[in-house]
């Protein structure tokens, strides 16, 4: 059964409110996952976020020379420190950094960068050693080794499509569009009787397997403490609010994932980027405040990244696909530092930033310090980034 047909068939069982990864067969008990209280939340910025206009090297004259149409003025920027400052829409990010809860990792990328959205996202999601094509994700491989049995909610993707990063050999994650609507038929209604149609049997197995995941999610939502934080009425904010409820309801998932699109700013960048960063800032800051007030922030690490940055020189209206960009890590008792050197705009690779820090070293640090896991077991050979936690 191919991927398209699989998603079409599973959609008929879920009323469109749930899309399952195409490797899903059956689920086990969530109680087998015993890894302590730490969890990691990934916010993926799709389209290639312009890192230079997100965390700005405002003291470098080349920034203004190379970006005459889109550079942010020194009077607009926020929380300037060591020649860097935040975009004016990122007031919450600046506040989190001032509180010591946000680290910025400069110039993150990988060797021989790819400027295709799809392929670069795939590289970030699978973490290959030499850009080889992999069929499973780095988090999926982690969950395969960490979960003793199938875990229906070890990884939660709040989105309307599944995510390759969570794909593994075992069904240890699910994709949910709206957890409140994620309800299934009772197991008795979906028997396991085999037929002469292998595809029908497969879909029956999927329909039965989602029952446990639904039950766990509904229990967590019931147990979740009410919040006095008012989230913005945006898609990302709603997704992070769901994640907060599941965390506070003791779902005990190790990995949560969601995304925000719209960062492919070839044209009209100033207005578009301002709007997208505002949505990102307001959603993440609400999530941060919610976790902090519920005393969960030390147990939750939030990672914000994009598949690549933009070119250093503007195109007159915006920016084209580039390479290295900053990552942001919030909570989880990170050290609140700026890690790495400021972007070097005088030493470029064919007009693009040279990466200084490999994204796989960031993954290794998160696995080691937050999930107590040896990243080499899933094929990540890079040493863990020091100074983050």
C-alpha cells in the first residue's frame, strides 16, 4: 500500500481529525515508558526562516550594505548584546533571554548544504551521517530503542500531516490535528478478524490500534490543570496550548512536535516576516508562561529551528534560499547563553553563511542531557554541543 492510499484510508476512520504515520501497525501500553519527567518540544519553521533578520548582527556594517531593502534599523531592534539583537516582533524571545531561559545557537547547519525545502527538511528530520537517504527519523530511531513495547503516545505530533522525524520501525508516535476531537470507536466495534483483503486487514489493525492512544490523550486532557494564560487565536498557539495540556495532564510523552509555515520570503519579506515572527513569538511566549506558572518549565525543553536560513544579500524584495541560521532553545534549565560566533558576513560561501555548528551536535546534546540517551546508538556521531545545558 503506498503512502497516499494509506492516508486516504485512515482518514475515513478518523473523520479527518487524525492522520497516522504510514508505518503504524499496533500500539502497546504507555506505562512501559519510564524515562523520568523530561520532555522536548520541537517547533519547526517551514520555508527557511531568515535568521539574519531574526537574530540580527546590527553592529556589522555589512549587514546594512548587503541588505539595503530589508535590514532592520538599530532603533527597532530588541535586547542588544555583543553585537546581536532580536527582531522587534520577538519581544517574548528577548524577555526569555533576559530571564536566562533562552539560548541562541549561532550559525547552525551542515556540510554541503542543500537549498531544496523538501530535501533539507528531510536531512534535519533524519539526521543522516553523510546525507544518505534514510526512511526513518532520528526521533523515531530514538523511540524504537527507548520504548520497551509499542508506545502509542511516546511521541506526539500536533499537526495535520505526519512528520518524518518521528517515523521509526515501531509505532511509537501519532499525529493528531485536534486532541479534543481525537476519539475513536470502541475496540469491540473494530474486530481483528482477518479477511481475504490484506489492505482491509491492515486498515482494521490501524483502526484498532488508535484506541489506546486516544484513551491516553483523553485521560491527560481530563487531568490537565486549568491555565490562566490566554493563548493567541492562531494555529501555532492552539497547537502549543494542546501540548501544554497534555504535559500538565501527565501524558508522559518524551517528544512533542509541531510546525509553523510561511517563512519562504522571496518577496514582500518585511511585512510577511514580521507577521510570522509575531505569531511565533506570541505562541511560544504564552506556552513558556504557561509552563513556568505550572512549574513545568524545568522539565520541558523547547527547540525552535528551520531547515535553512536565507542568502545574506537581499534580492530587492526579500531573500532567497540560504544555509546556516540560528536555533533557539528555551526552558529545560538551559544556560541562557549565546553559543557560537556572530555571523561572519565577510567570509561567505558563494554568498551564503558558513555553518559553524552542526545541527546533529545540538540533537546529541538534547539526547544526552535531557533524555539521558547516547546519540551514537541512532547513528549520530557528532559530539554533544557543550554549554547548552
